C-alpha cells in the first residue's frame, strides 16, 4: 500500500528525505502489533530482507483511515466479547449458586431422614431389650413356679 509521491503528505507536512537522498514513501504496516499503522521508508524498500537504505520513521498520524476503521471495529468486537464473557460468567455463577442451594437443601433433608432412621432404630432397640427382659422374667417365673406352687399347696394343706 504505497502512497503516491507528492510534495505534501496527509498530515500536511513534507515527505522526509531518506539516506539515499530520495524522497521517502509511505507504506502501511501489516504486522499484528502495528497493523494499519503508516510509516516512511526508503523508496528502494522491497521487503524485510531488502530494506533499501534502512530509513524508517512512523508517520505522525498513526493510522490511515482504513486502519482506524479496522481498529475501531476490532475494539468494538473486543468489548462485545468482553460483555458476552461477563454475561456467561454471571450466568455460570448464578447456576452454581442455584446448584449449591439445591445441594444444601438436599443435604439438610438427608440429615433429617438419617436422624429419623436413627431414632427409629434406637426405639426398636429399646423395644427389643424390653421384650428380652420380659422373656427372661417369664422364664424365671416359669422355672420358679413349680417350687412355689408346691410350697403354696403344702402351706394350704398344713393350715
């Protein structure tokens, strides 16, 4: 993207003279870092390997009209992406908070169910112990009953 040679450039100043003694030309950078930025270079500049007399100077107005448009579009796109990312992060945080509250509610319900089951188990254990104690008492009474019954019948006969 060469600028046609003329006495005055876009910014109103004259073109500088390169080390060869020729009037410098304006080219537009296409690198990632300086894409769209204009610079003065030697008229004999061909590429990075063949740079003429190595004359280089940035043009005072950093970007040509195309570069300004591209940069503004890129910045707008970057801002849109940042906004979209922020919305996605916000949505993820909201979902995470929702899942967390559901898990906390489920955990509390589980704790209550576990407590109920433990209480039911303790109650059944107590009933079992009472039943075993009653059985032992009944066995003891039945084992003692023949002796007690015979003693009681002798007491009745003797009186």
